[in-house]
């Protein structure tokens, strides 16, 4: 009964906010804003400056090769980020399961 009660509280909180918003399209998991870290804009500016430098100085054939390298690096980072996201999500789900199934006396075990 206690576990069901805790689950009901979590379900009501989530169903009235996150799940409902997700269902009605208020939340788009694949779309998110830019990172809020102030360093992000600086890094982006520096990357653009370096890319421009290479584009202006490299011959067209080498520039094309450089773009290919950048694209491969982006794809590699995307695969790594997907793996990290999946792992983190799995850990979060397991944590939620433990919280829902938690009984007062299990903490000492």
C-alpha cells in the first residue's frame, strides 16, 4: 500500500505536467535551446573564426577534406552523445524504480 501511495503521488505530479505537455506537443524532446553556459558563445565564435581561417588559407581540395574531417568528427560525437544519453536515462529510470519500490527499512541493507 505504501509503495502504491508514493507511486500515485509521483504519477499525479508527472501526469499533470510532463506527460500531458509531451502528449499535446508542448514539449519537443528533439528540440532544445542553446546551452545557457556563457562559454558556449565564446567557443562557437572561436570555432567559426578558425574555420574561416582554414577556408581562406587552404586550397579548395584541402578545404573539402577539412570539411569531411569536421563532418566525421560531428558524427562521432553524436554517436558518443547518444550513448551517454542512453546510459544516463537508464540510470535515471533505475533510480526512479528504486525510489518507487523503497521501503523505510531497506536503507540499511
